[in-house]
C-alpha cells in the first residue's frame, strides 16, 4: 500500500491534506509532515493543508493554502490523515476529489478512499508517515526536511504521551530516531506541549478537589460552562486537564464531561480496559486507551459512566 500511495501522489499536481476536526498533535503533525514532505520533494505540486486552525497548537502548525484551490483545479487528490470515519474529517471539499487516500492508525470505523492504509499497530499516524517517507527515500530518492521531522516527531510524542504509553513499540522509537537526526529542538516541543497558563493550573486545582473515584476504579470529572467561563478557558484548552488525576492509586479508567451549549463533550481515558467501543456507542471513536464521544443529556452521561464501570469490572490485567 505504501508503494501504491506514492504512485498516487505522483499522478496529481494538486493535493489537499486533511485530518480530523478538533486536531491533536498527531493530526496536525501527520497532516503538516506529509504536506512538507510532498512540497519539498515535489516542488512543482500545489499542496494545501485543510481544516480549522487550533490556537492552542499554533506553535506546531497552521493551515497553509485555501481549500478553494482544490476545487478550482481540474482534478485533485485528497490525502486524509488520522481520521477513522468521514464524519470527523475537517473540511468538505475532499468529497470532490478525484482520488482519496486514507492513512490512519485508529481501529477501522469506516472504510473509505480508493487507497486505504490502516495500521492499528502504529503508535500514531505520524509514525506511519515517517515509515512512508523511508519507502519514498529508498524508491524515489526523497529527502526529509527539518520542518517535516519536527512535525512528525511532535505527532509521535503527542500520541505516545512522551513515549510512556503502551503503544510505544521498538519501531516507534526507531522511526522517531529518524526524525531526531534533524536539528529542531525537542526540548522546546516538550515545553510548549506541557506548559500551562496560570488560569488552567487553577482550574486543575478545582478538578482535583471535585473528581469522583468509584469502587470499580472509574474516575469522573465534570467541567461546567460556568467553570470554563469563570476561568476564561475554552473547551479546546480544557483538554489539557484530561490527565490531571491520572496518577491516582486504584484508577483504571476515567472520563471528563465538558458542558457545551447543546451537549457534553466526553473525553475517555484508560490504563487497561478498552474504551473505544464505549465512545463508538456515543457518537465518537478513538483508541482502546484514549477516545472521545458526545452525550446529549444527563441520561446519556450516566449511561457512559455505567458502561465505563462495567468495562472496569470485567477487566483482567
């Protein structure tokens, strides 16, 4: 499939690189890294990165080019990174593409695209892009760039939790090492990822005081609109709190419910029990250990909590 994807890229002079909505470092890293690699090694091509900018990750990447450029051309290729299902793709005009390539490491939720490369053993889609680059280097003489290396390394760091999560494999470290051959500053990346504004630190203190831990090992925290407004924190910024009590003894899995205007954003995390099936049942998806979903009301909030408790009860380490 790697060879097929590279051949597809060669055929198109206009390429749009997409990723999922509400991007995390891997979404931005794989999208931006892929765009940087194509632009450097195929400078005659027009490459656009598509989606809403994420202010909290603006130090990592901002979108380049206009999506209108794609549909103004006679034909274009859409490469969609880190997105398991089409409902989560940030942007609409990929639907007008002559050809769609899917590159993803999430469990398969929806099969789409003429070319689909899904590797659930990879820590991140950024890891997969480095793997793709190595094939391109061997077969087509591609070069890595410092900017592509920085973005792809950041994506791996984000999805492995600084190489602490169980999805970190020997191949993950080998491919991350390929990026580290270039002269970006990884310490600066770590600092920017994990530093917090004072207002976020103070909200974290409130979360630590109020979260609940059930006998099954389920942690539950809520962020109300009033709390977010009081601390002047956006819903996206609040994602930095998702691991705020993760080191609690006896904790197996946890959930954050973030109140929005019409529903709740649900952030699920686990130390062992698989949770992605719970997310999928509530208009979401993700990884076995880290997923996201939505809850329309308090009844669905309680349903998520009960399903999480059941998963913890049935879990055998």
